[in-house]
């Protein structure tokens, strides 16, 4: 006779508890493997960052990127406070030196050849441009004499570029020079350095300084960029200009030697000129993963060189970077609040002689302007 065991079979509850224990063991084992992996990866990555030349270059590029933001102080956790201070000082010294070489470039006269006029060449053309870390636009202005420097409509506050374009009847506009921006919450009304519009000195914030780095255009439509005194600018008949740096290209030669000297990755704006007189504005978006992280100055320089620029300079970038065409914003400004209020913008007009741009800073002393007052 075959006897059947009298041991009771495990019920469903016991089986579920056993299954859960096995799942927990597998989960703990998998978690342990993941932690070990990340520990090894962290140690390996840390060793690469700290003890290899490529890792060091990567660390400094991250630090440079942070330096261009409102979180500059974070860079000290990557390279140390002493290195941060040294890095900023070295960049400033190099930027100053980059503005010293005498520019000898010339442009064709008239700015737009007769043949181009016959073909009804448009005043401006806009193309998209992309790279490894960036996406943006290049706007070509074929007649540089059609550019004027726009300024805000009222005292005490800057103005959005889109508002300037609409108010003044411009075809297009790009952000211009820098401005005092305490805690990245400035009102956009106190420029850095000088502002020249229609051949007149609108603003002089140089104080005791005798000269400044400017980006602008003279009476004939020739781009001027570099280190100049007010006397030199007057003698050169500079018509539209703002203070900013560094110069990127002079006499057809790029001044930024590599990405390591590119001052980090950020949204950027730059201006250049071809030998035929056409002005090139490069507008690169940034700080938007999945769309565009940004560009460094070496990227900007190469974009301009590839399009024939013989002179070029950096303009204010970051959250100020914006391109407006036909009253619409073309790019994607990085600020979560949209366009910033700015003190200056390079504007393009079909009929610039009809633009009414008064000096909004007339009668104001720079030291009396509150850059943070809303």
C-alpha cells in the first residue's frame, strides 16, 4: 500500500511570504551591485577629474561655465577659491590684451554692390546654426549703414528688445552691451562703459578710466571693435557703439586658441563683419538641456570665421541673448521670465533716418542711477 504523507501543503499566504523574501534578497543584491558600480565609477571618475590632463580641462570648463552665471561662487567647489580668483583675473587680462592689436580691415564701398541691388538682395537673412552643444541663429545684415543703437523709452528702467523693435519701427534687433546687474536682478537701465548712438555720446560711465573696449560701427558702416579712448572714437566717427569684450577676430585672425580658452559654455551673442561690409550677428541659445546647452567663445569665433568675418567681438550674452525679427522673438531666451530689460540693442531699419532715438540718460549722472531699483 502506498501511503500518502500527512504533512500539510503550504498555503498561499506562506508561498507569498516566501516569494517576497526572495524578491527582497534579489533587490538587496541588485542594489548592492548598483552601489558598488557607482562607487567604482565615482572613484574612477574622481581620479580622472583630479589626476589627468583631460579631467582637469573638463573641471576648468565646468568652472568657466559657472563663472558666466549668477552662481559664479559655485566654481570654487570645483577648482578652489584661489584658482577661481586667478582664473577670472587671467581672463580679464587676456581680454584686455586681445583688444590692443590695430585693426586694418576695410570694407567695400558702397556696402551693397550694384549687382546685388539689381538682384533685390534682402536687407537681412537669418539662418539656423547648430553644433555639438548649441543651437542658434546667424543674422546677416547686408547694409551696415542700416543699423542703429536703440535705447530705452523711459528713465529708470531698461526695455525689452522686442519692445524697442516695435516702438521704433525696426525690422530686427539683437541685444547689445552690458549693464550693472546686482544679484542678477538689475533693472537694465545702467550701462557699463559708454553708449554711442547716431554719432552722439549718450552715456559715459568710464569714471576715471581713459578708454574702454567697444563694439560698434562708424559712419561708413565699418565695424569697430577694440580698446579705444573717447577721443579716438570721436576721431574715427563712430556712430553706434557699446562697451563689451572680448574681441574675437582681428584682421581675419581668430584670437581664441581653443575651447579651453573659450570662457565656458553659455547662451551668447556676438557681432562680426565680412570684407564686403555685411554685418553678422550670432545668437546662440543655452542652459536648456535637450535643446541647446550653449557655446563657448571658440565656438562663436569659428561660426564667424566660417562665414567670412574679418573682425568680430563678443556682446552681452546669458539671459540677455535675444534675436527679434518682424516683432517676433526668433530664439529661445534662457531666462525663465522671458526677455530681459536691457539698456541697449542693435536695431536694423529699412529707413534708419526716420528713427527717433533720444538720449534717455541726458542730465543723469551714472553714480546717481540705481541699477537695482524696480
